[in-house]
């Protein structure tokens, strides 16, 4: 029997592999499975993984919910929770339930093992032991059939410290709904001091900070009835299941964590090449320039290279070049940022139907005069191949692609036809940035647009309009 080295086998990534993982959120399931193993430290890891996978199949993603209500918001929380229980089939865990079980557990410990309890670091007679209360809450969430059906908490925990104890014990929600009044246009001038709270009132701002990873804000208007509030809560849960979030809401990753596929669109002279190179260096992405890719594939001795040399360029051939390059291992593992493609609506449709389409679209808006001014003195060093101002050295000459007639033709085509087609094809998920500002400011806005998730309105489950990178 001969030995084979699996590391030297050529990698053939199936085209439907990544879309399948993103559609069924396999990455998120594996992350939750690893977290589950780290928290509970089971003796049989394989058995624990099988149990977790079985529960994941039969359990909804939004089955573990925490409900936070802004102080002063007058709504029927109990009626809303009853509707959530009826529709999702989950169990309710209230602070009263936790305290009742806590008192029973404390009484039992006082009877059976009083010495060890009094020696506990945080035990004080007459005071609530947060560590024990967290253990009681964890026991309630693990009691069958709660893990399969899920749970909802609406008045527990009440402080940031309690939330931290629950997180350390593995009591983690899949979504945290924050019911709050619609923010005013301008902040009120009232005092911002937190009013006094009793033991059963929640620290609203502290809990929002603790559960910011799963936060979903639900804005309640003064005239909203219970049915409208219920609809907004359902839409927020639907937005979570789809992996969407609004500004300052959640940091949940749907696909491969931190794998950005960025499309940087703009005219010649907008700084797209320099911005893309800086972005690729910052995030460790693969920089793709279509013109360089086309020359590279034209020189290759393969099917695509033969078609280029025999038939020249075409829309379908351009798409085949991009498809072949995006399915390489480096693009799949590290992500990419691409410029120079697409140039029209047809190219965009072909790119959008590929197995790994872009998940970030950024437009650099630069006027024609600025583009002319930036490119009039642009040259390159024939020895190093790098860009350099004209007259800066004996080896600096004007690039053939920077011919004045060719540049004017490209700008006229871009501003009259291509820009409108690309904006229509990109839709509402694209972020538009003013590229006339300084390089550092534009780069900061591009990085912010890449890091932020596509903007989404959880109230109506639709993309936000007029999104910009300001």
C-alpha cells in the first residue's frame, strides 16, 4: 500500500460549496459547537458534537431570546411574551422563576453543606449570591425539554454583572430584542443621569452593552398597539435569521468570518487602484486588477488563454476569467478586492451569479475635472513598473494606457453609460464615498464600509435607501 501526501493534492473547490455553507449558516453552527465544547468540557467530544448537531437541526436560530425594555416605555410586556411563546413554542424564564429556584437551592445548601457555603468568597448573609443565581439560571436553561424548545427572558438579568456571570456560564442568547422609543431627531436636553432602580428593574444601558453582539433594536412609536409591536419583533428576528443588521446593531457573521469580497468601483483617476492596494494590505485581501488578470490569462497555455488568443475578448470570456480566478484557494481563504470589473450591467449580472459573488460594493465618486488633474502627470518607472510622477526620474515615462484620447473615451463612456448601469445593478447595498477628499480620509471610509454589514431596516425587513459612507 503506497503512502500519499494529501498536502500536495490539487485543491478543487466545488462551485456550490461556499454558497451552501452561507445559505445554511454552517460556519455559525461550527462556531457555536466549538463554544459549546469549550464551555461544558465534555468527556466524549464526539458524542457532544452529535448531540449539538441534532439540536441545531431541530431548533430555530432565534429560540434563545432576551427581551430588554427601555425604562418609561408603556407596553404590555407580558402579553407580548405570551405571543412569542405561542408562536415560537419556547419556554419563559422570568426573574421570579429564578429567585424561587434560587431560594430553594440556597435552603438546601444551608441544610446540607452550610460550612462550604459560608466559606464562599461572595457569600454574604441576607444578600443575593449572583454566582449561585447564574448557576440556577443555567440549570433552568438545560432542563429538558428547554434546550430543544428554546427560551425567552424578559426581566432577567437586571445588571451588567449578572449578565457577565450568565455569559461565563454559557447562558447565551441567539438574539437580544431591545424595545425602545423611536430616537428623536435631536437629543433631548434633559438630565442624562440614570434614575434609581429596585432589585427587579433592569440596567438598560448596561445590558445593551453586554449583549451588543446579538442586539436588535425595535423602535416603538407612541401609537403602536400590541399587534404592531409583535410584527416589529418578528421582523427583527427574521432579520437576524437572514444575517442582516442595522447600524450599531449586532456583530453576527453569516459567512466565513472576516472573509471580505470587495468590489471597488470608480472612474480612472478616482484613486481606486491605490485605495484597493491599501485596503488589501490592511485586511490581508488578494488584490485583483482585471487588466492585469486579462494579460496574465492571455499568456497562459490553457483553455481560456487559447480562447483569448483565438477569438479575442468577449463578455462571457471576461466572466470566465473572473470565475476561474475567484475560485482559487487564496481568494477563498483570504477574500479579495477587485477593480476594473464589472464595467456594465451584463458583467455585473455574470459576477453576481458566480459561486463567490462580492459581499461589499463601494463606489468612489469623483468628478471629471479631478480625474483629469490626477492623471495628467501620471507615469511609471520602466525598471520597477511602479507609478511615478512624470519628470521624477530618467526611467519614468507615460503609460500607454494613459493616452489622452483613450482616457477621454473611457471617461465619456463611464460617466454617460457605465455609471448608471452599475448603480442600477448594485442596488441599495452599495456604499458611495466622496473620492475627492484626501487619501487617508477616503481610505478610512472605505475600511468602515467594508467592516460594517450591509445596512438593513429590521422594522420592514428591507434594505435602507440612500446609504452613504459618511
